[in-house]
C-alpha cells in the first residue's frame, strides 16, 4: 500500500530562520504531490502542488517545494519564516488513475517571535 | 475559499447512537471526500464520491457509511458510534479526481469535531 512519511513531527524555530520539511512516499509510479497547511483551529489550505514539469514548485506565502523523483521526495522549504507560519503542515500524494490522496502524519511547526 | 459547509461543527454523543454529518458544497464539484483527522495519523480517507449515487471506500471505512443523493450534499453516517470514532472529520471537494489524469487539488471544509462518550 502507498504510504507517505513526514519524518519531523515537531519543529521549533525562530523568526527569520529557514525551514525545510521532509516528505517521502512509497509509491513507485507517477504521482501528483501536494503540500497543505492547517493554521490553528482552521481547515487545510493548499500551499502548492506538483503535477509535472519543473520539479521546483513555488506556492503561496513564499513556500516552495522540490520534487526529486529518484529519492521519492517532495520537501517543503521557506527561506525565512515568520511567526504567522506557525501551523501544521501535511504532505499528500495522489497516484495515477486514482482519485484518492494519501496524507502524511503532519509536521507541527512553531515559530518563536 | 471554496463554498463548503459542514454541519454540525461540534457534536457530543453517546456510544451506540447513530450520527450523521453533512457536507454541503456550492461549487458543483463532482468529487467529494470524507476524512478523519487524528493526532499522528494526518488525514485518513473514510469514503469518497465521484458522482451522485457513486461512492467508494477509503482506507478507514469500517463503521461508516455514506450517501450522495444530490451533487451538493455528501452525508457521512456512523450507524452505531464507538469511542474510537471520536475525531475531527473533514469534508473535501475537487473538480475532478486527484489522480494523475485528474490534477485538481482538494479543498477542505472547516471540520466537525465529534466526541463519543
């Protein structure tokens, strides 16, 4: 069965620090890849998505992610975080010919002012 | 934000009682999904629908049923609630599926917090 791993469960960092969250998936075929963010008490919002083309994807709020097919990874990055980036981040994978997403367990990010 | 309304937003009920959660969308999207969110597990798909009266199981479908009699409404029913079904339930919609040839993201509702005592 397909699985999605987010290895960091909790990340604490200070404002202006750089952020990188790891995401690895197990499925060997072609996939669609997503990062979602959930701010405290809110629903999930789409940060960015990758379907094909340039493996470096830029999303909203200054986030970007890089798809490395050989490593089955889709890591999320932001060069300089703000206190408002405090949230939980979820990686999700949709596989070919399927209509379902598989989510990782999430990474809670706390940005200290 | 996508027009998705979940009701109720909060519910407390007792073990063994039936519970129905409703998801209503105003986007006329074909696909609708029900997830549960539990700490450390992320979101897990319960059931999804790819059209009126067309539904399929997700990875954690046991103990849950769904119905979709209209494009805009997708109901999730717990026939006899158990304490293990205490969770936050999210509805999502997408214009098409999320597989390779249907590259549309899912948009989520605000969630229903369900507590079963």
